[in-house]
C-alpha cells in the first residue's frame, strides 16, 4: 500500500508513468508467486485505450463582427472553450437567453418564444436565486438546472449552434474569472460548441439592449425570463479546437488453475485520480498527487496478499482463481468493462466475482458487504463464515454500485463487494497510507480468503440471481434522477447513445419491452448521445408521462412507449 500510494507513483492516473509502474509491480508480484499470465498473448497485461482528458489546441478563436468593425478576443483572458465542446466552426447572430434554463417545475423558460436556431446563445452561469431559496429567503441546495452541462444540452436541444457562458454578478461570483479548462465534468463531446466570455465582452454585445447587470437583476427579482435577440449587425464566429488525449492502459491478470475450468475471480482496481481530475473532491488541490491509499491501494494490496495466500496453500484446488487488477475504474469502470467484454478466460467459467474497493479504513469494526443476493448460495455461506466474526457487517443484497463488480453482475456473474466505508479523505490528496488501519484491513482479507476458498471448493456453484432493487437515489441515470425508468447503463464505450447492460425487473423500461443490450438514442423529442443527455431528458419529465423512446437493437431501430413511474 505504501509503495502504491507513494509520490513516485503519481496518484496512478490513467496515462501516467506511475500507473504503468504500479501495473508492472503487480505483474512482477504475480510472477514471483507462481501465477500464470492471464492477460493478452501469454502476458500478465490486457491493454486497452481510453480518453484521459482534453487540452486546448492551437486553432481556437472567437471573432466578433459588429457592423464593419471586427475584433478577435484574447484566448484565455476574454474567451475560453469548455473541455467537452464540440470541435466545430460556427457563425451566427447572438441571442441573450437569460440563465439558459427551461424548468417546468418553476414555470420558468428562458427559451419561451425565443428563436435560437443556429444562433449563438449567451447565458448567465448559475440560476435564478428563487430556485434555491425558501420562503424565508434562506439559501437551499442549488438545482441541477445550474449545471453547465444541463445548459449546454438545453441550448443544443433548442437548435442553438453554440452556447457562451458569462459570470453574472452574485456573491458566489464576485470576480469575473473564466472557468479553468478541464475543471468541469462532462461527456467527451456534448454535441454543441461551448465556451465562456468575460462580463466585459458580453456587456459590450448587450449594450444595444440593456446592461447585463440590469437584465440579471430583472430576472432575479421577478423570476421571469428577460431573453432578447441582439441586432442582426452583431455576428460571432467561433472555431473550437479541443485535443482529446488518449492513453493505452492495462488490466493485470494472473491465474492459479484448479482441477476444473471453473474459477473464482478476485478483483481490485489499482488506478486512482493521478494529480486530481474532475472527480477530485479537493478541486483547489488539483495538480497535487492524489495518492489513493485507501482508494484503492488497499484493495490492490489485499489482492496481492490473497495471491500469496492461495499460492502458498498449494494444490487440491477444485476451481481456479483469477486475480484481476483493474485500471480505468476512476474514469468509468473502464478496465472491468473491457475485461467482461473481452474476457481472457471463458466468462461462463466464472462462478463468482469478489471485489475489494477501499478496505483500509475500517471504523468501529464496521464492514460493508454488497451483492449478497446475487448468488443463490451466498447468504447461508456468509452467515456461516461470519458467525464468529468481530466485524459489524452491513449486508446488502444488490449487486449494482459504483465499482468494478457492477461490470460482472451486468453479465450475470454473482458478485460480492467488500468495502470499509467512505471518509473525509476520499478522493483528496489526504488519502495517505499512514491513515490506513493495516490490522483490520488484513482481517478483511482473511474473511475474503475464507469466502473465496469456500466458493472454490463448493460442490455447487452459486446460481446468478437477479435482485429486484428498490429504485432509490444514487443509481445513476435511469436509477437516480427524475421519474423512474429502470434501465441500468453499461459502462463500456458506445459510439452514440446509452447502452443498457440490463433493465430492472418490473420497471417501466421492462414493461415497455426494452432489454439489456439496447442502445437508447431518442427520448421523446430529445436525441440521446450519452448519459448526460439521458439524465437531462429524464429530469425534464414527470411521473405518468408516456414517452416514445427509440433504441438500437442488433443494429435495427425499435420504438417503444415507456410510462414513467414514481420512484419507490
Ligand atoms: Zn475505488
């Protein structure tokens, strides 16, 4: 753990030398323990390519023509593209569209009676204060309408060619600072040109209408839009050049064979956030090593220790044991998704997958074990193996969560997930090795050993059980926002749309005849290119709405009518 979380390993971000050093270290350990290579072509490594980030290319510019005057803005000072902007050149007239929000629940729509087709819309950041203040004027949680990606999708769905953000005047935004490139999470390409201009620039454009601050005051005071098309003489032309960065990263796979072709998978991801990406929970410390000692040097060290224990235990193994160290977990479970779609051992031989993600910070003897309902034999087995345990175990039946076992349960492999809980250092540079409790972590590993050994020798392999989970919050798009739809998104890459790994039994999606493998491309009148679009579309719908959706199934387009339900 100490080595994996050391500064030399640079936080193990995708595309870093540090991540590859960690991978080589794991492979060398597997080799020295006598494990067989189980990656590509007789090696311990399985390679795959990921998008790791974006940088500003050389060709960016924004030019304003007002009558016969023309001016190019200063890149980085007056104008900056957003990292998930489309790479395109657009020209158009300018429309001021308030906050750029259409919010039926507040009876508020900046686009009402506004034609923005092929235009460049200028919108304020954030949202009208009435959205997040209660009757007593006390500030509450900001709504999702304030998110930059929501504004971009809304502008695109209204036919705009580009959206330019501008800082309003608010206590949250006293200075006119442009958003740092790459600091906001979004899809790889939002399908519209997105940038930001300074208040001074936007003010210059708007002066034919009204000063920006007055427009904002008017909206804020009345909670009513004040959108306005600017004179035809004003034209903006934008060329966006965002260079997407790619890297080849690796899963590390080692195998201890058994007497049969069946095997138990033990897994842990070894990547982390590098110097901090948009998932950092300490955004002001982006650029500093995020060592990820608990997340997930702890699970990786556990995996290596299990390899040692099983390799020392010697022969007489009924089933094999496959040790999988995943990378790309932090950027979307990409390593495990790649492995289940390109398994290096026949997937039907996998009797169960046990995932360890954050096992180093057991507090008050509390341990979380997830997925207990996904295997027919799991509950009696765990009851037996934990009967004399000192852990206070919180069992949960469902197999879907935000770590790599999700990729396996989506393929019908029973899963168990070991986790010692979240803490204040999660996804921050302060997740360091000295805060790990190695004694309790080793006891978690002992328990995983007992479980894996039991599954390895069991007369019957567990049958996969599809768990009907309550549609609670936190399940992601289709699971966590807006009305209940009931699809489970696949985390592997698709060209466009949202691929379902599965649909929940009894859900609106299942009732409409949708199923795993379908790729959602249209939701009512909204095109769906990625999860963000789906989330946005779902949040804009109501319980009881009958939505016509289009999916691709085996390359053919299918239309279905889904009746959205209340979350239970
Ligand atoms: Zn993790």
